[in-house]
């Protein structure tokens, strides 16, 4: 039997389980039926809880929708964020950037994430803050972490990125822009093949390093003069 977190009561554990069940049920419902096509009754039934319990945890459907978006995007981006933060200690920057790009593309083009992105766009008029939540916890968070890491790599002389935020933005969109636009605009829901992921990711990394890695040795030499 799995032990409970220290200091957490039985009621708190039960409440946390119900909250997770509601989030999972709401995710399936919103992604399948959209915001307007999803009822709190349906979410409660799918989660195996009463509608009163759903309201106790989330207040109303709008808050449930917002918290679902935030929780889903943050949980998906956490591993990418952690990997970006480790790049400054990379033993092989090109290889590690390639691995990062492949994982980033795999995440962004995951069918669930594509459906979530479309849902946020579809509801942007009614929920203008949702796009900001999605961006801040997803691509914005990744780009900010990349900027910090690229600034450190530039200080180490391993990259030449005087504007680390611009370099981070370019890296992100060099990797994901073409396949993301293709999937969004053509309504493609199937996950790309590993071969397709590798081609897009590797070409993006090559282009990025052609712009920034070739200048790093010159920048390091200038510091030493």
C-alpha cells in the first residue's frame, strides 16, 4: 500500500482524489464536446461524484474550464522546462538540443494538446484570458527558460546569443512552427511519425546552431583579449 504524504489527513487525500477525478472527467468532456456542449452534470457523472462536489471544488463551469487548461498545460510543460534548465551543464550541446527539440515537438503535436489548443482558440472571445494562461504556462514558460539557459551558455562561450530572449524565441519556432501550423490549419489530429518528428527537430536545431554556435568561439576569444 502506498503511504500517504506526511501531514495529509484521510479527508484531504479523499478530496485530492475527487479533484483529480473531476479534472480528468472534465478534460475528456471539454475536448470531446467543447465548452458549450459540456454540462456539470455530465462531468460529475463521469467523475463518479455529485454535482455539489464539483461545485465545491471549482465553483462554476468557467472556473473548472480555466483550471483544467492551466493544470493540463503546466503538467505537460514541466518535463520540458526541467530539461531546458539542465542544458547549461550539457556535455554535448548539439545532441541535447536535438533531444530537447524532439521531445518538444512530440509534446506540442500530441493529439490531446492539439485539441486543447484549438479549444482555447475557439473560446478566446468568451475567455480572453485563457490564451494568456496557455501561453504563459506553455510556450512562454519554455522560451523564458531557454533564454536563461542560452544566456548562461553564451557566458560560457558555447553559444553566441547576445539577445538570449530572441535566440530562445527563434529556437522554439524554428522547431515547432511548420508542423504546428500544418496540423492546426489542416485539422490533423494524428500524431506525426518518429521520422517526421526527427526531421523537423533536427533541421530546426541545425539552423539554430548555424546562426548561434558559429559565433560562440569568436565571442569567447573577444572576452579573453
